[in-house]
C-alpha cells in the first residue's frame, strides 16, 4: 500500500512539474492561452461531478460578465458566462439523448410543455428564416439560457436551500456592480446623462441594469418579512433593499419604475385576495375608457413636451411625452417598423434574431428620431411581445404568451392553496420579480442576454420546483400538524 501511494505521489509530482515547465515555455513564447488550461479542466471537473456548483458559479459571474462584441469576433458573447452555459447545455442534451431519465413530473409540467411548444415553433421559423444562420445562432443561444436555468434549475431547486443560494449568488455580485455604478455617478456629477454609461462594462445599458435590480427588489423585500429567517438575514435584506431602491432612483429608468409600481399593485391584489372577476372588470373598464377617449388622450400626450432630465419630477413627467422625447419616439418607430414587418410575413415572420438586420426599410421618415439610423443598425424591437411578431409570426407571440399564462396561473395556485408560509413568500416574491420584467418587456427586450435571462428562466424554474417538489410535500406535513 505504501509503495503504491509513493508511486502515485511520484507520478503526481512528475505531471505537475512537467505542466509547469511546459507552461513556462509557452509563456516565454507569448502563448498565453496555456494559462486557461487549469481553468478549463476545473470547469470540466465541476460539470462532471458538481453541476450544482457550476450552475451557482455561472449565476455569480452573470452580473460581472462583460459583453464581447465586434467585427473581429463575428458574434457577441458575454464572458465568461455564455461559453459556460453553452457547455452545460451540451452536457444536458447529451445526457438526455444517451441516458434519458429526466424527471417526468417536470418534463410534463404545463409550464415545461408550453416552453417546449415555444421552442419548437422558434426552431421551425429558423428554417423559414430570411437569415437561417442568424436564426439558428439565436435559437441555440436561447437554449443555453433555458436548459441550464429552467430544466437543470428545477433539479437544482429540489434542495430548498438552493433557492435562497441562487438568489443571493446573483444579488451579491449585483451589489458590487451597484457600488461601481454609484462611484461612477459620483465622478460624473449624479446626472441623468451619466446614468446611461456609468454601469459599463458590466451592463451595456442603464435599462438592462435597472431591469435586473427591479427583478430582485420584490424578493429582498419579501425576505424582510420572512418569519422563518433569522433577524440577521432580515436586517441584511432590509439594507440590500435600501441599496436597490437608491440604485433604482439613480438609474433614471422610467420603465423599471413603472414595472415596480405595477408589481406593487399585483402584490395588493394577491395580499387582499381580490377576486379575478374584479380585476378583469377593472382592466376592461380602463381599456374601454382609453378607446372611448383615445383622441383626447392622444392630444393631451402630444402636448407634453417634458424631456427626460436629471430632475426627477421632470423625468417622471417625460414618461408620457410622445411628442419630443427621443427615447419614447424611437420606441414607437421600432414598434411601427416591427408591425409593418409582421404585416408582410404574418405566419412565419422574418426569422428569430433577424429584426435588427431587417427593420431599416420599414422605418418611415416622419417617425425617425435623432437617434434613428438609416441603416437600421441600432438594435432590436424594444419589446418582448412585438419583436416575436416580426421574427416568428403570430404564433411567435402566442407561444410566448402561453408560457407566461402558464407561469401566472402556477403562481396564483401556489400562493392561494399552499399552507406553508415560506412557500407563499417565495412564490409571491419570485412572481413579483417576474412581473417587473413582464412589464419592462413591453418597453425593452433583454431575454437575449444573460443578465436578464438567468433570473427570468431561473425564477420560472423556482416556481415549477416549488410546485413539483415542495408545495405538496409541505402541504401534507401541514395537514398532519393541523390534525394533531
């Protein structure tokens, strides 16, 4: 035994010294990629033996990841997260194909079925796309968000403790980004103009940065009132919530502010158990009033010429400025362009991911703004709902809407019928986090980025895991306690 152990130790030292020698030789010749080999080997080890650790590592890296984009690379990648997600996706697909055995309770869950229908239609429209290569890249990128953080995420969340870990693994680095951003604000005089760029290079846009914070704010507030948590955790959650609120204000992101206001409204609907019929009548009444007085409303909106500004009062007033505010007008330009594209190809659309390459001819000169480009190379449709219409046709929107309907129904059921206090807290706070993005998604679209997709699909995975693995189990325990 001792001889065998000594023999193995000698081999270990021999391999180690050889690797160091080869590494020094490569570095001397300025071949620096050799330094990545230990990192790659470490990631492969985690993927093979500790997938849960690897997933948590990706979550932690997401707020700190840097987008690498340029003509020299031919594609945009968020490093180091997206290559890691792609690897996890490949391992997941290989495992399913050759081993099978994925939990059928998750696979046949209504939310999973809707997601698979959504992906199936997207894949079909890749083959009818006007730019097949672009569409297939877009589809594969969508898979490497959904496979790790929805499908594998549900398995990660089988351990209830991992739900909290997942949330904090995103929040902690996000706090680092917020500290960096606030320092940048201080350097540039706390202006609204500075808010557009001080979070770079971690977030390319203040709206994406604010959307991420908005998604986690309802959860940190939920933690404050979590009676199952200790006082220290609740105190930390309160401090984090205050930091998030300050960061939200300094982001000057009107869409995120609106999303939080609507999330608060949804909270009151849940908390006071307002019946669906009441909510439906209220929303129907508002729609009827809008269409009845739409002429007067449009005249009023067109008279609003308040520009977005550092002054918070003026910035809020500028939300409804569709007359001179360039940001609002550019969104309308993109939406109208998308609708014209949809009218031309209403069934299959132009192909996933193609909007930004195809919308230029569909702009009208009267709708262009100072930030419009004739080449139409300034981005996406600024909507998670109108964009799919142009790219995947009517069923592109319908299939995505079906996913959202299934998620909303699940959240309502979890909160309404769960007897466990902690299940209620998590289901409601996570759902409110999703609500902020669903509202935000009417004005922006970030689900093609890791910054928004990791929490979005992860939150949906949490709700499904609560339903499949935790709600029923805890319900039985609660019933037994009540019987005693």
